[in-house]
C-alpha cells in the first residue's frame, strides 16, 4: 500500500519535477509544463503516463490494481490503486512516466547518477 504523500514524494524526488494543483482537486507532477503523473489526496488512486503497450501489459497482469485512466487512457495513461500497488512498483512507474516527459539531457544525468 502506498499513500498519497509517498506518491508525491516519489515524484518530487526526480530532477526538475514540480507539483501544481490543477482542476481544483488534482495534484499534478510536472517537468516544465508537461504532466507525468497526478492524483487527488483523498482518492486512493494515482494516474501515471505510460505507453499504450505498457498500459496493456499492466492491465493484463493486474486488472484489480491497474485500469485505463479516464479521459487520457486512450493515450496509455494508467490509473493505479494505491492500496493495491507495492511501493517499489509504483516508484518504477513514476520514474518511467517522468523519463518519458523530462528532457533527454536530464534523463541521461539521472541515469548516470543512479549508476554511480
């Protein structure tokens, strides 16, 4: 089980990541103006950017934990049940979502720093 605060901490630990309250209730995690993840503090769910292939694999592997996100699911975004997902699994999803949004130079530096 992952809390909203843990989700937020995972996202904000990434280089150049910021948070912004959007649509009055949704906390969005961004790199610049691009959103890579979002959640509402009381919903018990988070939404992360993914490819359609990643989305299909996650939904097939754990349909009780993952679902296609409303509105943006057709682009691959995944809705994650925070009560059913493991901490490290969600951390990897958030990192991959950030990775697909952040500038390549920032991602390379992040990867280099992790390797050492």
